[in-house]
C-alpha cells in the first residue's frame, strides 16, 4: 500500500473514531441523572432560581430537541469549540492548554523509561539460565499487575517518608517527577518485557539466529543486531495502547502526587459534572491515541518494510 493511500486511510479512520467517541460522550452525558442546568449554575447546592435555570437551558440550547442539541454539539466540535467549563468559568481549550504539557511530559517520560527498562530486562533474560528466566518472568508478571495507586503509595512510603530522597508531592522540580514517572512506567515495563521476551526467544531460536551463531557472532551481538528488531515489533504494535493507558493512569498518579494535569482536571470535572471539560479531555485523549497508533504503525513500516501493513 502506498504512503499516500495509507495516510488517507488513517485520516479517514481517525475522523470516524472521533465521531463515534463524540457521539458516545453525548449519549452518556444525557443518561446521567440530574439537570445539566444545575451543574452549569454550580450544582444542586447553588439554590439557583427557576428563572436562572431556564436562562441557562436557553443559553446552552438545553431546551431544544435532543437531535438539535446533537447537531449543535457536533458543529462546535468541528470548529474545536469545546465550550466553557462549568466549574472554572473559562474556555475548555484554555484550561487544557495550561495543564496539557504537564501530562504529556509525564506520559512521555514514563513511556521512554518503560521501553528502556523493558529492553534491559529482555536483554538480561536472553542471557539468563532457567532459574533466572523463571525469576524474571515472575517479576514481570508482578510489575504488570501492580495497580498504580498501590505502587504510588509504596514508592512514597519508601523513597519519601523512609529515605527522604524524593518529595511526596510534585513541587515542580525534576526530583518531583521521579516518583510519578516510576509509578506509571513500572507496570508498563513489566507488560512490554513479557511481549519482548517471548518474541526474543523465538527470534534467537530461529534459523537465521543459528546461522549467525555459526558465523561466530556472540549472543549479545546477535541480540542487538538481529533479535532486538523482532523483539520490539510486538511491543511497538501496542505503543498506542500503552500511551493511552499512561494517560488514563495519569488520572490516579496526578491525584496521588498532587500534580496538575489532564488527569487531575478530568477527575475534578467528573466530580463537578463539568460536561464541557469532560468532553474536551475525552476527545483529546482519543485523538492522542489515534496519532500515537499511526506513528507506531509508520515506524513499524520502516523497521519491517517486508511485512506489508494492514
């Protein structure tokens, strides 16, 4: 498939996915019990008058038929108008622009660290004996299964409360990033290592690997020159999913470490029933997932051009 056709297919698929996500959000919001006008006025505790609630419904077209509301909703999204946050009284795009760099920086660092750890663990597993391989597999399973909230609490008790090496909450410094990044990266590293190790074992036991060993190549050289590419492809296929999981994990991690970001803003928006903010963050997360998946597939086409992509 040519590059232009591949790019066109990806763009068309992205638009369909974003439309489906936007539609699902619209339906889910309408199924939430309660009056959206009350959320606009500050919640049930605001004691807004009937006139004020009626004015809010008229301003936000909540008094229109549902299908009309849906068309107006899609029309605003097409122009990237996510509306004004109910709780913060500021444009959603402005609020997201302020906290977005924090979450992206946290997620990118965690993704890079997870890949680095996974490569190191996979390389060590390729030279380990039976007991070392069993122990490594056990540690990978434990790491992949650990919940972010539990891991974050343990890291705080160990490295902040007991050792005093890093702050328990984000203070804007490089040290304040260490524990949040570790909390996000370690479970993902365990999962990626499992994928890489299985593919690496298969690659190192293949005919081309045996032929390379017969030519005198060392096991380490064989890993870096031949095994690494085959080991990385399955993990690379899931990089888009991995990055989106980091964004969802940021909801918990940013709350634990009191770090401003999209995750913490989403949690606050859900609690406040801030519909425009929830919509903006959800659609942006879907867009990030689509972009990262496309980049990962493009990189896979470069690494493995012989395997024609989907």
